[in-house]
C-alpha cells in the first residue's frame, strides 16, 4: 500500500471538493429539507438505489387534484433535479397511503405508480405506471403505461410492485366490483423491462362472486416466479399464491397463513411483509385471536415451495411477556440468516409502553428468549414508526421515534444497534435531537448501503410555538446516518491504491472511531494509535487482517486532542490523523 505524497494530495483535494458540494448536514438540528418548504404534500415514499442514492416520490396537491413528483439524492445529499420532477398531473380526486407509489429496480430506475381519471370517466380511476431513469428520462414514455387499458373503477388501491430475475416487473392492486365498495378483486400484470404487457388480466385476476380479495403484496419468488400474499373473505384470511412467468399458478393450492380475525383496525396498517432471499417471505402482525383484549405479536414464514416454515399454526408468537403487543415490524438479515422483529409492548390504555426486539430462526425458535429483548424500558411515553435494517459487525439496527411529551410537540428519532449474538445494545443515536422542540412522525429508513450508511426520512411539523400559533410547517426531512453514528458526509482522510486502502470513516471522533480496510489478500496487521508526541496510547487490532472490506473499532477513551492511527501490514505502513473531541 505504498503511496506517493502527490497521490495523497490529490485524494485530499477530491475529498475537499466532495465536502464542498455535499448537502447532508452533520448538525442533527439542521437536517436536509427533502421537499420544498413552500409546497405541501400528501403521501411520500423513499427507496434506495444500488449505488447508494435515494429516490423520493411525493403525492402533492395540484390544480387537477393530486400530482406525483420525483427527486433523487446522491450519496452526498445532492439533489439530481433542481426542482422536483413532475411525473403525472392528470385529474384525480384523492390519494391513499394504502398503495406503493415507488419501486427502484436493479439498474437504479424509479418505477412510479399513480391513479387518476385520464381515461375520461370522472370519479373513475385506473393505475398508470412510469419508468424514470436517474437522468430523468421517461423510459416508458411521458404518459407511462395504463395497466387496465380503457377499464376504470370507482376505487383502486393497494398497489404492490416487484422485479423478477429477467428484469420484468409484476404489479398487483385491488379494485371494487360493479360499483360495490364491499366487494373487491385483485388485478395483476407483468410488464417487460421495455414496457410490453406480458399477462392477460383475465387469466391472473383473483375474482369470484362471493369472496373479497384485498391487500396484495408481491415478492420475487425466484426463477422468474412471483409470490403474492393476499387477504380473502369477510374475515380477511391470509393466503399466499405463487405464479409462474406466464401467470399460471405453481402450487396445487394457495397456502393458508392465518384464518383471520383482526378487529376493527385495517390489516394493511398491521401487516409487514419482507422477502427472505430464498424465494420465500415473512409476514408479521398483531392480533387478539383469543379475545382477551391483549394483542400478541406473530410472524409467519412461507417458503418458496409454499410450505410454512414454522410448526405453529396461524403464525409463531414472538413474545410471551403478557403486555399488549402492537405495531410489529420484521426483517430478514442475510448476514445472520435470521428473522428479526420489533414491536411496542404497552399497558391497556397505552399510556405506558416499551420497545422490544426478537430474533427468530428459520425453524421458528425464539433466539432472544420467550419474553424478547427490551430495547427501551417501560416508561410513560409512546414509541412509533419502528423498523429494522441491516448493520455491520454482527449488529442489527432498530429505528424508531419517541414522544417525550404526553400529547404532542416533543418527538425525536433514534437508531439503536444490537449485537445479534449476545443481545447487548452497542450504540444509540438520537439523530434528530436539536434545540428546536418539534412534532415529528413518519420515520422511514433504508437498508445500510455497503456497510457505510443508512438514509432516514421523516416529517417535522415545526416547533411547539409554531404549532400553537396555528402554523403548520410540515417539513419533509432526510438525513444520512453513518455506520459510526456520525451524520452527513464524514470528513474522511483516506489513503488508497488501486486495490488496497485504509481509512478512518470519520476523522472527528466523539467516543468511538471506526476504520475501514480493503486488502487484496489477508495479511498480518497491527493498528496502533499514537498521540501527537508519538506515545503509543492504544492497539485496537493486532493479528491477521482478512482480505476484502473489513472494519476495526476503537473506543477512543483518551483526552481530547490530535492522534495518529497507523496501520502496519505486509503492504507497508499507512497513517491517518484523528481529532478526538
């Protein structure tokens, strides 16, 4: 890894340029405004692209009712489009959060779904889908592809989108039948990467005269096949169906997952569905099937062959602590090959609550104990918008919001990482904490990109004073959270060769430093920390350093000041400078 001084200067200059144009902010009181402050909006959705950039789709008011626009942020927080890119502004009457409006494909293109009256029947709606490149090009034409041709309905909703191995896309949604809002059918369509419709709707729709079909979720089932979870009947039983590339069913019968019984809460607000990477999926929810007025958290695992992965009927219960279990969210982590769940446990009135997490094996074993692991203790507060994402170094990340006030006005967002093996909480960051007290909601987080960072999005409705005066700020905010829990684009001082490098992920250290290496082959290595006088103060690593990207942590329990981190390997000696707060 021998480097010339001139190359170091070039690297430093490039990094300085990156910092100069970056839009992320390291101040957790001044996060990036994702949507113009002078424009209101309805629903919005964020998805990460393969290169670490993020797409944002927003439904917002227009003269015609509801319009849909896009924005793209690169890894440094720079907006791709000077103004949000308008996708569709045909006349429409409403919007619903019970729809997926954005999907990002393997090439980084945005697939956007809208519904409107463009077919000419006022108050009758149909779905149209668009494919937009990162450069803003409309790859399926400026008017997109209308999925149902000339057929429109009183109500369409619950769009779900996935991509298959051949690059084609599968869409599923529900609509009412014959003007009857109480009877719903599910439509499906597969579209090639080039925009050709591949299925006959009559062959794949779920429809009969006596049953309701609602809330479809489509998942890539492998081998150019798709699995769809859906609810059927008045009790909204959960089923799964697998379809081949031509739209024919693969399993001899649909797999029954849960026999229904949800109470008055719409199940689309309860269900959480995730692919498992092996052609199957997990779905989590809460229900009060024994009518005890105490809901429990459940998860079901459907394999690619249609078999249920857990021995328990109607889902595996996730915790037995005996509190009300609400707002269950789940995740499949490839690194640990396990399922994870997070949910609220609360008192009968929900005035006291705590957050708990669980790790579940593919056989249904509760690996973190029958009572799960307490992430936040029982307090007179509320938690919301929890989700789970992958992390580095044998960790799993839990995102959530906490309301410090009894009713409104003091909400903050957190991320906590937990060691998946011993359940210890390693780190926690209140990444929206600032001097300005405000009401916040709608927290979303992307998966961690390349072991480096997550992107989080939320709504910030302004300060308590502003709300009390009747001013609804309603800001849509976005932030990059790095693996070391710094915010924004870390000030990185790196030394690299074409194949090897050693870097500090952040040169301004507050409590813990994180280093990254990428070596062509494993080698004996020593990472030593020296103070400015050359005195050895710590040796965070000594041993064989594996090839590929690796991370080394250092608990910087030292006085504030300047330190030098030196990595010695068979390739040479490299040093980076750190400032410890």
